[in-house]
C-alpha cells in the first residue's frame, strides 16, 4: 500500500503568473526546528523564487515560521535555503534560465512517504496580461459548460 505525499504549501500564484514548462523534484537543506515547523504547516511560498549561484540552487523568500516550542536554535524564518539537485540537473536548469524570459519557480513543498521534505521546482516563462485574460476566459467557459451539462443531466 503506497502512502500519499503530504503537501505542506502550494504556490497557487505561480500557475497564474507563469507558464509552467518543466518540473523537477529537489531536496531542501533544513534545520531540525524548521522541519518541525513544517509538520505544523507553517510555510509560505507566495513570493519565493530560486536562483543558481556558483553551481548551487538557492531558494529565496520562503517564509518558514519559527517552531512554536523552539528556543534560541530556531533559524531565521526568511533565510536562503539550499536546494539539493544533481549537477547535471543544475547545468540543465542553468541553460534554461539563460534563455530570455525563463525563471525557476517553486510550485509546492511536500513530505515524501519516507518523511523527507521536497520542493517541486519548475522552469517557467512569465505570462503576458493577455495570456492571463485568455486563461481566465477559458476557465469561465469551461465552468459554464459544466453547469449546463449538470442541469441537463438532472432534468
């Protein structure tokens, strides 16, 4: 029997702001009190992004609230955190980000079945305003079609 992954936080804004091209699973370097805080679901991914510096991938602007029963060992809630990827994956990501308009965006943070914290990292391209409008229009028309079909089947 396979256990499900427990989602800690999602970056819903990323799906609205960016066109997701490719995703990667990355480990994250955390302290013990940060993991305990994540078990209490105290994480915020709204304005976060990833950068590649000196062959390492760093996660910026992720807010992991201090552990409630923590002490002076609690880490800074907004510190940069290192993502753990293979070198060939980092090189691939570096090539993709070098292209115009491409960026690395974390989509979600979750616990694997073995208790490790993972981050789903995406190579994304920023959407223009008209792309966002067309996506909203498609979503609205799909919703109207579903409503019409639902009414039709219940009559």
